[in-house]
């Protein structure tokens, strides 16, 4: 974990997360590299943290506090984020404004047609109309990435909304966005290697998360949870 204390609303928190673990090593010694899943997310979190730290150093400290959270045990059942949310939240969940979770942002989905400069967004409208609208506005203003909501459908058979670390925040009525590029032939295989990462897309998507977090951290009013379960 890493933490930047907010300047005027330090008791409110934005959590930016990814998972450090991957499938690991098989008995025969074959390594599952996990470059996209989720090396792309964890490096994204680190770059976003560096950007926030640089802003604070230059006198532009965010108003709300930011927690950068790289968890483990995701592939075993979201264990790290579950431990944080259910057993030992470092900061009160009641004061946690939103979770932006990054899980696979370095590749493209070969089954998807259209602009390669896209990202799948999941969960942005599930708990907070504010969060969804801010996400859309920030993208239009700064990033102009195609936001694809295919996997946000409640009837999506993949059920990705329930399959990454943001869900342990969402089940506690904390608004979330899950940033995801979709699966590919190297998903959960040893061939998920760094040479296949499309680094321009990784950069674009990480910047979108940064801009979204910056807006959430600095707006006057905390976003409203208007769709709590």
C-alpha cells in the first residue's frame, strides 16, 4: 500500500487497486508470466501513484486522500481485497468514496471489432450515477478513449463484475469502476508475456484512471451513492 494524504478532505479516500498475483508456476516448472493479468494493472497503479506524488510535490496535493492498493490472492478468490474490505480496512469503508480497479489494461480483445483505443468499463453505473457521469465527462475532456460497456450488462454470462477486486468494495456499497481490456488467447497461460503488451494503450488507459481519480479527489462534493443495494 501507498498513501497520499489529502489537503482539505483527508478523511475521505479514493482507492486505486490492482492485483499482484497471477496463476504462478506449475509442477513442471512452467511459469505463468501474467504480464497483462495483472502486470499491466499493477504498473498502472505505480505510474498513477508517481503522478499524484509529483503533483503533491509541486504544490497540487489532492483534496481527498488517495490509497494505492496492490493486493494479492485475486486468482485464488479475491482474497487480498476481501481481507482489506471484510477484516482489516486501513481506512473506514464509510469514508471510502470510490474504488478504481485496474485488471488487464495492456492488450486488446481479438474478438472485438472497432477502434483499438478502447477500454471495457464495468460497474461505473451500478451504485452511483455521479460516478458514471464523471467517468464519461473526464474521458471526453482528457482521453477520448472508446468506453465499451459490453461486459457491464447484468446478463453477461462472464460475470466479470463479480470476478475482480473491485467487487469487495462494491458489495459494501462503495462505488467502483473496473477497467479491463477483455480476454485473449494468452489469458491464464504461460504466453502472457511482456513483449505482447501494447504499451501505448496501457498508457492511455492508465491516464484515464488518473484523470478520473483526480476529479473524484478534487471535486467539492463527495459523489452520491444513489443505487445502494
